[in-house]
C-alpha cells in the first residue's frame, strides 16, 4: 500500500495539524516548507512532526503494521 494512502487511512482521528504535517512530509515537503504552509516556526514544525511520527509509529505497531 502507498505510504500516503496508509497515512490518510490511519489518520482521521488525529489532531488536524499532526495529520497535515505528516502527510505533507510524506509528500516530500521539507519542514521549513511545511512551517510556511501551517504558519508555525520551523522549529515548532520539526517538533510537531517528530511527535506526530512517534504517535504514528505507535499506532502502526499496535495494528501490527511495522516494517
């Protein structure tokens, strides 16, 4: 399954910005570009992306979908 489709399927219950930063990163946007899109600083965006990826990892592991 395509990673972006997997993210979209697994993310409806995520807080809006978490979903948005992870999907944008999966589509190839850099953290600084994502920051401009969501209106946060680059540092805040990198932190949000790190936390969101960690939560995604936990959800995927609990669903048995690890690589």
